[in-house]
């Protein structure tokens, strides 16, 4: 990204973006835990996860990540289309 | 500071940095909402399979396309509404009072 | 609002409040999109909105805005009543 | 700085600005919660009509009144609870540990 | 907490933590209000709370606080166990 | 500034303060999520009683234990996933594009 920033400002920007990515990642992680917990854990006769629950969690995480990945691609395509449209002279 | 500026002052570097950050935040939020909404519509949460099947994948693609359309549609409707209420920024939808 | 601020501070405050309003507006917009999408879109045999879906979105936005407006009025009345009560000597 | 202050120092301008900002944020959050909760209670989400009908409007008004009452009620109950546990600010409801 | 902070920095930290606690408290309060409202209030033929609704709100608040308290204890135990595990040489 | 530092510079006081703040925020958020999720699983919301009964209390304890386990499990799975995709931090799960 060239926005006419000095080297120091560029470093400042990178640091902030890293923090943002970390935050976003933590948010995705929390959503994943909550969703998979609510979807998979239903047996409270024991305090450790059953084999069935563990398997469900595994499939849930795998599927959610595939889904997030797929929607990221659609989102990126959409953003590209939008920015091309914005640059086109009419 | 903006003696070559056209109409309004150039944004300072701090403002540019804040704008990029804000943009990333909005993107992340929209991605979260898209994922939440389309998961609900397209993927059953019993997780008997770990892979997205063909039907689910196609549903997600269409869901994303419709979600972007609804975004556009809603922003158009809100602009119309704002104008029909006699102009001004978003009047009547804010905190009221 | 007279809070004994200097002109520069007053400008600072206005700038911040404008950002806050923008944020609030974006939040309301997102909630509206999500709510109307979830309520109205259910057909995933096509990637473009059907006439029925588009109509539903329209009515949803209209109704949600009327509702938000109405509740804003009740909220404002409540706040006025509260601040009058707070000023009354007992 | 507060040689005329009664008991505690006057807030600085920065603090006043922060307080107004915080107040606006709380108001916006409460408005959001009110709208979410009362929409769920009073307005069916099939959207066959674009206008609020009479019944829905009256329901929203009553819902708002009850929501403000519940706010008051809950804050009273939490104060009682805090006191009955032997005073101190909100003890036992915090993060524990 | 000894982190090698000066007295001024210590005060700065305490001020910030107090603000954070206030925020957390407000968040818990809002969640409690919303949850108990949704669970207990269902009669919109009147604008004042019925005796039944008021009783339900009372029990809801009491139960939610007991629950929050109990989960706080489990959470604190978990954190203690985690930090002990992290310090153990393997 | 860190002429006695081992490998990387010592965090400044401002950084230490920010880290403690951030830690508290994460803890509060996790407590909120734990409470929301386990309330849903263990406590019916008709509120005919104001006290947690024995069954509900035991359910909450087990729910908390399982929630912490799922946390651990999910973070392991995400690390495996990131590695199996050819290393690098969290690749493929981020904002994509």
C-alpha cells in the first residue's frame, strides 16, 4: 500500500494492522468455540468430553473453517468487483 | 499544509492510518456477519460430516451473493427514506429525541 | 451543550460525536441488513434476489425504521422524565 | 487546580469530553437493545406489511415502558444483593476469583 | 502485581482497570436485564409490570447472579490450574 | 533502551499496562461467553425458582469443565490445520483474499 507514509509511519501502520488481525483472529476463534460447543456438547452426566462429542467438535471445526474460507473468497471477489466498478468511467 | 489541495485539506498520515484500520475493522465485521448468517441458512449444525458437500457449497455461494445484494438494496432504501423525509443525514433513524 | 469548553475543545468534542454517530449508524445499518436478510431470504436455488424476497426486504426496512423511530421517541420521553425527576428537590 | 472545588477536583475538559462520549455510547447501546428486544416481542418477522399496525405500535409503547421498569428493578435488586453480601461495590457479581 | 512500574504508572494502571471493571459490570448488567426481560415479560396488555412478571424478574436476577458467581469460581480454578501448569518444569 | 535485554527488547511500562488491560478484557469476554453458553445448556428460563438446584449446579460445573476442554481442543485443531496447510500463522482462516 503506497499512501505516502514515512518509514516510521509505515511501521506504525503495520503494528496496528497486526493488532487488528490478532483481534479478528481471536474473534473468529471465540465464535468457533461457542458455535461448536453449542452444536456438539449436550451430555452433562460427565465432566469430560465423550468420544462422540470430541468427534463432533473436530468435524465442526473442520467444516466451519472450510466455510469461512469459502466465504472469504466470495467476499474478496465481491470487493474486487466493487473497486473495479468504482474506478470505471461511466 | 494543503496549499495544493483541491477543495479540502489532504488527510494527515495519522488520519490515513486510522482510515486503513477502520476499513479493516469494517471488513472483518462484515465477514463475521456473512459467515454467521450464511452458516445458519446453508449448513445444518449436526456435524455428521467434516467436509462441505456440494449442495452446501453452492448454497454458501448463492447466500453470499444475496447478502451483498441485500446490503446494496438496504443502503438504497435508507437513502430514499432519508430524502423523502426532507433531506439531511439519515434523519429519523438515529437516536431520535 | 455548555460545559465551559474552549472553542478548540468544542471542535474536538463535535468531531468525536460525529464519529460516534457514524459508528451508531453503521451498527443500525448492519443490524437492519442482518435482520431483514434472515427474515426474508430463504431461497437458495438462485443467486439473485426473487421478486418476493425484494418486496419483503423493502417492507422489512420500512417497518424496522418506523419501529426504531417509535422506540426512539419513547426513549427520549423516558430520558426527559428521568432528568426532570433527578432535578426535582424531594 | 480545584481550589474552589467542593470535595473533589473539577473534571478536566478532556474528562468532560470523554464523559459526553461515553454517555452517547451507552444511550446508543440501550436503544439497540430496546429495539432488538421489543421487535422480538411485538413485531412478527414475516413482513407482509411495511407499516406498523395499531396493535404493534401499542405493543411497542408498552414494551418500552416495561423495559425501562425492568432496568430500574434489576438495578435495585443488584444493589440489595451487593449490600446483603456485606457491602462493597458489586461484590460477588464480578469476575470472582 | 509487581511489574516494575513507577508510582505514577501504577496509578495509571489502577485507573484503567477501574474503567475496565466498570465496563464489565455494565455489560453484565445489560445482559441480565435483556435475558430476564425476554424470559419473564410476555404480557403487553398493560404498560406496567404484573405481579407475576415482577416475581419472575426477581427470581431471574437471583438465579443469574448465583450462576455467574458459580461459574466465576470454576473459571478462577481453571485459571489457577493453567498458570501452575505453565510454571511446572516438565 | 534494552542494552541488558535478552534477544528482544523489554516491554515498556505503557506496553505492560496495555497487556494487563488486554488480559482483563479477554478474561471478561470469556466469562461472558461461558455464562451465556452454560446458562443455555443447564438452566431453564422459566424462573419458577430463584435458587440454583443441585442438578443445575452440577450441570454448570460440568459445562464449565467441558467448555475449557473445547477451548483447548479447538486451539489444537486450528494449529494442526494451519500447519497442514503449509505452515504460517493461521493461514486460510483469516480474511482471505
